[in-house]
C-alpha cells in the first residue's frame, strides 16, 4: 500500500512542482482513502482520486489599482475552482502576501472535503491575492477590491461560484467586492457570503467557525464521558476564528489562557474574561492593532515571537494559520497533559505533529471537520438569500450546532478503530465517498 501511495504522490509532485502545501494536503487524504479505494474497485476504475487532485478550473489574473499617492500598484489574483460535483464552488478569498497558487490549491482541495462533510450542497474552491490589506487606507483597500472583482465577476455567480471571506478579507472587503459585482452585473444576488446584515448577511456568520470548532470538540469529549467545563484551553490567533472560539469556550465554562498574533502571544493564567475579549475584538476588528497592546492593558504576560504551545493546557485550539504546530510543539502539548486538539485554522498541524497526537491517542480533530462551521453557515446564508428571508440568531446557531454534530457522526462512522477514533481517516473517507459517488453518478466530469 505504501508503494502505491508513494507512486501517487510522485505523480502529484511532477504535475505540481514546488507546491509543498498542496502536496501535504493531498498526502494526508491519500493515506486515509487509498486503503478504502482498494476495497472499493469502482473508485479505482473511475480514477476518482486522480480527478480530485486536478482543479476543474484555475483562473489567474492581474489586479492593477491606484494607491493614495497616485501610484499604480499591481497584484496577482487567483481563483481555484476545484470541484462542483455536489454544488456550486464555495470557498474563501485570502488577501495576504504569502498567497500563491500552491497555497490556494491546498486550501481548495481541503475545502472540497470540508464542504462535503457539512451535509450542504456545496463544491470546493479558494481564491485570493498577494495584496496585503495591513497598513492600507480604506480607500486603497476599496480600490484594490473593486479592481479584483472587476475581473473575478466574470467567473462567479450564485449558481456557479460563491466566494467568502478568509485571512485579510473581512466585512469591509466583502462589502467593497459585493458593491462592485452589483454595479457591473446589475443584479442583487447572494454571490458572496459574509455580507453585512443589512444587505443579505446571516446572523452567527462571524462567529460560526469558532463556535463550530468548540461544538465539535464538545462532541469528541462526550465520546470519553467528558466535557469542556473547567478545562484550560490554549488558543492561537486573535482574528475572527480565535475570537469566537474564546467566546464560546467562556460560555461553556472553560478557561482560555492564551491568544496570539504573528508578533507573539499573551498568557493570562487566571483566564481571559469577557472584558479582555472585548478588548481583543476592538483591537483587531477596528483599530487593527497588535495583541501585545492587550497585554499592557490587562497586565498579563506577553511572549514576543513565540507560539503558545509550551503553555500547560487540557485542550489546544490552533486558530491562526497552516503548520503552526510542529512535531516538537505537539510533543510538548502531549507531555503537558493535553487531551484534545481542535483545529480552527486550515491544516495548522504538520504531518509529524499529527502523528504525535495520534500515537498518544489524544482526541485530534482535523480542520476539514472541526472548522467546517464557517462554510456551513455560509451555506445557510446562501439558503437564506435564495429564500429572500433571514433566520433568527437562535435558528442559525441551532442549525450550525446540528451540522457540527452530523459532521462528528460521519467522522466516527468512518474513523472508528480498535479503542480509538481516527478523526483524520473518518473525515477524509466520509468526504471522499460523498464527492466520489456524485462524480460517478455524473459520468466523465
């Protein structure tokens, strides 16, 4: 079996040279599903896995825009439309200097499986640009977003491809993009999710990824007769996902001791309370400042240029970016008594780190399962747009909770091993089966 996996990965590397994040994402899935495919020849005959790693469409375009000094700036825009087997393409737009085609292909590939797990009819995609919103004025961000959407609008639509927010793309950016789409296409449709509440957005959408991750970890703990109440939690990041992970953890009686950004992390041994969380929300969402400013205000410890994984905790919630927990971090977490990991970010644990968690038999939730709450609620926003109505906060939260429970059940169904639930295998196989069966039903697509 390992020989077949390596042969397949050689093919992936040859066809996608230098795209290390994409190779990593594909390998994780292949190692889970290859044994399953061997037992189910129909997937072999249809070469389903070979099709899945090839995007249905890859779009690359230039994005010229005018800065506040009157200088022309040029960025590169992307959209990777990976799979539409079970519904319109769906996935975020990332604005960050690190964006390249390999990272977006990894994210789009992950999105296919994540969206399949949600039980909603959504395909997988991802897009973005190497534009950095940090340090830019509102006017500069608007000029970039309008130029970006001027090109992207040719390829998206409510029944074709429905982008959303991601790193660097919040409510401000979605608003500017939506306005430009509406101006060019002369139609008001649910073409983007993460919209403002006044113009088609859904309640709970900003909270959804964080809330959903906590709901998933809650279900994992139930399999061992445990709960979140009284647990000490380390959370990385301080953006949207981290913020609402902390909020839900506080509501459920857990104690959160860390938050971070790319400059370092804060540590409050007594637990971050609602007042501190509000400071973080103001700082990150409005002032767009650095996390160390909260450390000064609330007199908690700040560790510069470090990640929070050396802090003793019961549960870790990596909610910042890919590959933020390496093998040594994972070993430290296990040594310090960590019993569960819920990934709020996409692929935040390296393969070596995942092996450490699984070898220690701790509860480990891969991002494609545990952070699917965000795209699930984007799907609920699409449904509300199609129906031309808005559900209450309680209704959306109830539906989100039900979806996360359903995702957990699928992972358990396909991931149950002797005395352990392998959530990686469970998530990968469950997502694969839904997409693969749909592809077979539709013929050579």
